[in-house]
C-alpha cells in the first residue's frame, strides 16, 4: 500500500494517519512549492485552550513561484530552529509527554545546523511523528522515480515504480484523480478520511503534535494502529471513505 504526499512540517493527524497506514510513503518533492499549504508551516494548538498559532519556517524560493519543493531553502536556519523550539515549548511544556517529545525532537533540531532545504526539515519532522507511533514503513522520494506530468498519470507511475498494488487516496485527491487509470494499471484505490471526535478532534486542521502531547503517543498510537488494521477493499468508482474508527 502506497501513500503519496508532499513533505509537511509536523503534519496534521489526518495526514499522519494516512502515511501510517501505508507500507511506503512517496515524498512528493518534485512538484511546485505552495506557500498557502502546509509544506513549511503547521497549525499548533494549546493544551487546554481553544487557541491556535502558526509555526512557520521562513522559506526562500530560488525560482519564484515555479520553485519545486525540493529546491526551497530556509532563509535563516538558525533563527527557524530557535523559533520552532520556542513555540513548541510555549504551547506544550506543561504536558507530561513533553520530556519524551523533546528527546525525540533533538535530531530534527540538529538538522537545522547542516541542512538548509525546507523539505529535509519537514520530512524529518514527519518521520519523528511516525516513529512515535511505531511506523516501520519505507520512504522514497518522487524525484528519484520516473513519472509523467499529468496529475493521475504521475500518481499511477509512482505507484508502479515501487510495485504498489494499492494507492491510499486522501479526501482532496478524490476530487481530481481518474480512478479508471488506476484500474487499468491493476492498482486499487482506497479513499481515506477520519472522524472528528475523540483523539481525532482537530485532526484535519491541527498538527499531530497536538494530539500526541495532549493524549500521549500510547493512546494515539493504539487508536491509529487499531483502525489501520480494519481495512476493507473499496472499489475505485465508489464514493465510500475508508473511515478511521473514532
């Protein structure tokens, strides 16, 4: 099972859960960088308040709007490192899970000293969260694979390149993919969506860091893992979501 997704800074729980369910995450790094997306920023919640704030990595686009994700650069890595650490501490330092999280955060913070590509930092932040849930899948960069340029063509080619038999599609992807193209390639499509209650509250808007530091990696991990094992086949032409258990 394959999930294809751009590298996001501390991705939302809905995105993280989709990646967790996959055997392979293809990091989509050879498409255009979008400032209004989550590629360099995350919405961070507060432990016991309904307030949020943005955590952003100021990013320079060497080729302007045409810059690919893999080519985007941090404008000031040292300052971004400090801001990232400070904002996370301000929001979550009272969590009982904060000491464990800071220990796992260390390698990501160290990466700012040797890397200036935004995608390297954001990919590492995602792998940190997947590791906290016990994910043991494989990561491949789309830029290392041969694929066409059409939206569905690219996805089908990437799945073929790694030998995937199933493509795990998010709710956004269902708006534009051509299911028949997958079917013709012998690849099944499973649509992925999550509820909005319990651990999943805020899953579509808040970084998964919030759920992990509010509920703990144990509860979040069990919830995500249990629902990941309850997979049913969905026909490409069906509008049914593969819905996570609440």
